C-alpha cells in the first residue's frame, strides 16, 4: 500500500500543488509589483503635481511666455517660491543651475548629501524634462529626488528639484510585503493541509481496496469491503468489488457443484457399461437376450457419454470464444432438419411434435453446425423435462429484420428464482435432471456470437418456452459479420 500512496501523493505534489504554488507566487509577484509602483510612483507623481503647481504660478503671474519680462525676473519668482514653500516638513525644494549645482533650497542650507546628480542627468535626457532617482544618503536614509527642467529661461536657474524621505514609504512597503508573504504562506499551508487530507481520504480506502483485492486474488472469497462508509466513487468501487467477490464465490461454488455433478454423471454410464461388459464376457451366445440387451445398454450409455464429452468440449471452447464458419443458410430448413432428427426420439419417449413448416425460406448468416447444435440442445432439454403423453411445439416466425424459433414444452417448468440463472455456466436448477448443466450456456453463447438473442419463459408445472432470434440476412451484409 505504501508505494501506491507515496505515488499518489507524489503526483499530487508534482501536479496540483506545484501548479498552486506557481499560481500563488505569480499572483503575489504581480501584486507586489503593482504595489511597489503604486507606492513609489505615487511619491513621484506627488512631486510632479507640485512642479505643475509652480509652473502654473509662473504662468498666472504673467512671467511665463511674456517677452517683456526678463529671465532674471523669472528667476526671482522661482526663488520666492522656494523661500515661501510651505511643505518643508515633507519635501526639500531646490533650484539647480545648468551644471546641477544647488543654487537655493527651501531649508536654506546647501545639503549636498541630498543629491547625487542622477536625477538631473536623467531629466536632461528625458523627452518631458523629468528625471528621478532613489539613493541612500551618507546617514543611511533612503530618499527620492525628482528633477524638472524649467521650461523657460530663468537666469542661472535651469531646473527645479524636490527631495523627500522614503522612510514612511519603505515601512509601508515592507509591511505590505510581510502581509502578502504571510497570506501566501497561510494559503499555501491551508492548500497543503486540505490537499493532504483529501489525498489521504482517497489513499486510505484505496489501500483497503488493494488489500482486499489481493486476498480475493489469493482465493479468500469471504472477505468484504465496508461499502457503506463512503457515498461516492470509492463507495461504488467497494460495492463493485464486493459484488465481484460474491460473483466469484458463486462461480466457484457452481464450478465445484459442476465438477461433482459431471463426475456423478460420468460415473453412472461408466458403471453401467463396465457391468454389462463383464456380463457379456461370460455369455458366448450372441442370440442370448441378456447379450443383446447388454449391447443395447452399452450403445445407449456410450452415446450418453459422447454427448456429455461434446458438451464439455463446447464449454472448453467457450473460454476462448466459439469460432464460427458462417454462410448464408435457410433458417427454416435448418429447423426442419433438426426437428426430423429428434422426432423419432420424441415419439420413443411417448410424446408428439407439433410443427408447421413455413412455405418461404428465412435467410440468415450462421454456422450450420452451430445452428444445428442450438436446435438439438433445445429439443433435448424439452424432451428431458417433459412427461410421456406431452406435446412439444416448434414455431417459426419472421419480421422484416429478424427470424425466430420458439420451442415450447408442457413439462415441469423452471422455478422463478432459477429462471434468470439457467443460462449461467455450471448452473443446474433445483428440479434439473441428468446432464452437465452447461447446455443452455452453450446455446446462449452461440446465439450471442451470431448477433442474436436467446430468451426463456417458464412457470412451474406449466412448461417452458425457449426462443432463439437471429437477424435476417440481406445480400452484401457479410462484412457486418466479420467479427464472427
């Protein structure tokens, strides 16, 4: 059981769990990527909005685009904006010359620790005149610097620059990462737990199924699975295996009874033959009554043995499938020949045969020897289970697509609980007489192989009707029967 369970768990880990982990990692990666862009991009956008406000103030004062106002006056306006900047607790506002050197700051101190020139260089090469950079100051503080080139000549001022601390943003980012990773681990742990719980709920009963199937394979037909524990596919599998075990046990029982019955059936004629051979050996006169009677008994019992051996051979052939040599036959002619063959025996048993031969032929595609065997076996059963003075009826019918032969007797009939089992191999009904018990099984196998149907209707004390139905043959349909 352990290799199988390990294999199922391994397939689950390499399949479902691996896909879940990959999807989870991808989802968290995308979430963190967009969260990062949203957090740090939000800081950059906030700075750009303030630059836009400054540019808007320049335009509102009439300095931007007014040729009468000199570049120096624009520079003075920008310096006043820096001096009057009211968000000094959040941003450091700087003015840079064309070399990136700080000209003025909102704090009033020239803190060169807040620049490394990367953002100014990017602004010079950017199409929109904006550049940003994140760096760490010598004091270990991470900051973001955003530079915007002044769109108008403003004296020595070439760019505006804002620098802000990222301490709060970094803290928020790492909290987001921690929460995201924690939720991911929680989801992964729950997935692993629920998956293992589900897999084990399958592996455990499968282990019981495997152990039980192994015991059945070794011949223990009494072992059963608890088929009421699971109301799902596992439960149905348990019920199927239990039914299989019951069927195998029943087949084993029938086989043992069959062997016992056949042994008894073979012993009876052999004992009779042996006794009459010993009797005849002591009689030198062929005209002696006992001599002639002994030969007759030996002949009868030999025929009986021959019939039983043929049935056993047919049963052996059934194990590998009955082979057919099919050709176009007249169903009426074959039934008539079989009736003529058994009519003498029917009369000898004190019964009569009622049969009216149809005037037109009924073409079928069948093996003549096997079809004759079907009729003879069915007549033989009708004779064995009928009393002297009874009547056996043979009726042939035809529809546009089928032909059928019904043989009805007035014998003892079949018990209702045996009726559905009489076509099973080895089965012998409660009121059965001599024979191996496989004759009807052979008939059913032959008829099914020919593509037909074999039906039995009976009632105790009212006789039995057996019906063989075959498809009508139509020219050019031989390929439909190639499997036969």
